[in-house]
C-alpha cells in the first residue's frame, strides 16, 4: 500500500513535469508574464496584449528578446531580463498558452482616423509605393504563422511599434517591416493604429 | 542671319549630343519616360511583398517569384489585373491588391519593371518536401499520358524558364504552384490561361505537389 502510494506520487510528479503549461494559469512562468501583461493577458500598457497572438510570432519574439535583437527601449528595460534564463521549452509552452487565450479588442484608437487607416491597410498607397498591410497580415489582421495578429491590439502599442521601425530599432528583423514602416507619415501611422485597435 | 542660324544649329547639336550621352549613361533598363529613381522606388515597392530580389515571399498567401519571368508574361499579368481579366475568386483581397498596384503604372513603367525582374536570378526560395522531387521530375519531363497531361517542358521549356507568354516555373514558390494548380479555374479565370485548365484538372493532389516541389528547386 505504501509502495503504491509512493508510485502514484512519483507518477504524478512525472506527469506534471511533462505536461505543457496550458491550463496551469498558476504556473510561475505564466505568472511572470501576467504581472505586466494582465491576468488574462489582454495587455496592460505598455505591455501589449498576448492573448490570441500567433504562437510562432510569440516564440520568435521571446527568442528575439533573449538574443537582444529586439532592442527597442521597453524591450531592453523589461523583456531582456524577463527572458534571460528562459529555456526554449518554456518559451515554446508559453507561446502555446498565450496563443490559445481569446483576445479582446482594445478599441482605443481615434474613430475619426479609422477609415483612413482601413484604406491604407487594405489598398496601400500605390502612388507613394506604400504596400497594403493585408497582403501579409491577412483580411482581418489576424496574422498567420510568424506574422503577428494586429487586430485589436492597443493603439499606443501599435503606434510605437510602427514608429520604432523608422527610428532604426529591431534592425535585424526580417524583411520587410523596417522598409514598410519607415515610409509611413505620423498621420498614416496614427490612422493605421486606430483602425487596427477596433478590429475584433 | 546666316551666322545666327548656324549658331542656333550648333547649340541644338550640342544639346542633342549632351542628351544622348545622358540617356546612354542612365540604366538602359529604364525605358523612355521612366527615370532610374522612379524605377528603383517601384522595384523596392514590389519587392516588399514579392521578396528580396523578387524571389517570392510567403505572406498571408504565397506571393509569387517574379525573378526571371519572361517580360511578356509579367506585362500580360499586370495588364490582366488592371483590366480585371485576372481575378482570383478564392482570394479577392489578392486581386484587389494587384489591381491597385497595377492601375497606377504607365505602360513604360510596366515594361521597365518587367525587364528589370526578368534579369534577376536569385536562388530559389526552397522549403518544398524533397522526397517527392523525383516523382515531380518525371511528370515534368514526361507528363501523365493516361490523364492527357502533356509534359510541362513542352511549353514552359525543358529548363522550366518559360518563354513569352508561358511563365517560368523554375524556382517558383512551392505553395504558390500548389494553390494555382489546385484551384486553377478559380484562381486563374483569365482567358489566356484556359489552356492550363484541363491540365491542372487532370493532375491529382499528390501529382500537383510532386511537380510543384520539383520545379521549386530548379535554378
């Protein structure tokens, strides 16, 4: 009897070690994220919403923070340390966990600019050689694979990210965002960020 | 009077020589009416989606390689988008993007772009499953006689580099070719591609994947 109990205890430990973090909202790794990103990971500025973000994108960003390739000020200040001792396995599990939470739209952009943002998102501005965001981020800004979901993210987060490409941050990021975003004017950035913040 | 005339003639001659030198000095790719600067800006714009050196890119949908395509093919497709002859019924947003892109281009710019992309030769994008390449080569070289599918090389060239209105397949993105061949009637409703409809229809899913994998690795 004692032996049996011991065996089940060993089994229980073994199982908890191999299971992913999903369904373990109390795990330390998740708690470390939600301190800043909000208990349901809906974002708490300046920390962006993680809920519903693409798994591969989240995982790539975690790697980017730990390797210091994502080098904008808040990333440097918070995320470099947060990911300093993150194992690839935990990064992978965290990405799965947050990608499976359902996202809520921030809806905090400027309503007046949303129509202009929608036009740029869908059509680009061919005369000025500005591409349509929809080509990569999808018809509903839902993202795919390593391309992030933009719909419903916070206005100020979207705005800062778009500004930062043009300011030379995240230089090692993959083609084509540094080129795309550096061509946008302040007003076009505000319009895009507004439109995107309202997408459900 | 004579002196004046002679002088103005001389001026004109000098101007003409100066202009012709300037024209020769500028990139010969730039057709009449397209400056090198405008062409480069437009090339950068195209490559934002079609990938560096136009080798193709996988966005929300696969975005095809343009590098090495015959000039005539690129011109035809751009005109097809502008004139609503090439409509992608599976992905209206793709059609919309290319209509918007195309309708602001002058004929001279279309020609300059087509020539520019034709002359590029980057390595293939890669990524296709390698174990089906051999089966794909057989289909490409011999066709599938039992399904009335001719050898691809007959029209697309033995090296798959295309010819005139027939597109280059060498190095084209694997998922792009798979999508096109799988949904030919919906993706490529334009009249001048009717010739491919029965051929695409005659291929099974695994044959499409095999031939797409084979050509995607050709340089």
